[in-house]
């Protein structure tokens, strides 16, 4: 059966496909980071702390602050 040239063939549309989003891996990672209530998050260097330390300690405070944050992360295995 042929359709006329100016007509599109009829398409039977069913229900749209079911989309399943599996977030198990990221949910487990988030749950593992909060075990014990402390939340093991990597401590980051703060730009504003470095700025003010540079202004008030001529850069010496920046060294101690960077060492403190690095040691904090290293002690916790982050």
C-alpha cells in the first residue's frame, strides 16, 4: 500500500521509553564521606586568608597557613 507523495506515513507512537538513572556510585561516595558525622572533606586554601596574611605578615604567614592546610589534609588521607 503506497501513500501519496504529499502525505507522511502514519507512525504509531507508544509510550515513551522508561529512563532509569542509576546514582548508586555517587550516593555511596557521598554516604562514605559523612560517616561519623564529621564529614571527611578536603580542606582548601583560602584566597582571602592568603591575601590578608600577605598584607599583615609580609608573606611569612602564608607559608605557615599553607603548611597547616596541607598537613590537615595529609593527616586525614585526603
